[in-house]
């Protein structure tokens, strides 16, 4: 049986590379909440994702308009 780390290394990372994702656009194990608010000002468990993929599209860039005319 493979571990989660093996699955990431053997399947997910190569698939992201094959799809031309740059390492600057991949964030691993990203916490996206501070946890649910609870009574007494406490917080619940934080939530995270294994991979956060983000793309920077600058549609106002003149180079973009040259490429897609």
C-alpha cells in the first residue's frame, strides 16, 4: 500500500508537470481558513488543501493582445 506522499510524488506531481504547471503556480499544503469560529473566541480545526493551483492572467498586458488577435 502506498502512502499519500508516494501518491503525490508518483502520480500528481508528474501530471502537473505534464500539464505545464510551473512550480511558481503550485502551492502545496495550503491552509485556507483559520478554522470555524466557536463560542468563547476559540477556533475550530483549520482546513487545508494538498495542492492549490493558481494562474496569473494579465489581460491588460499588451503582449496578450498581440498573441490573441
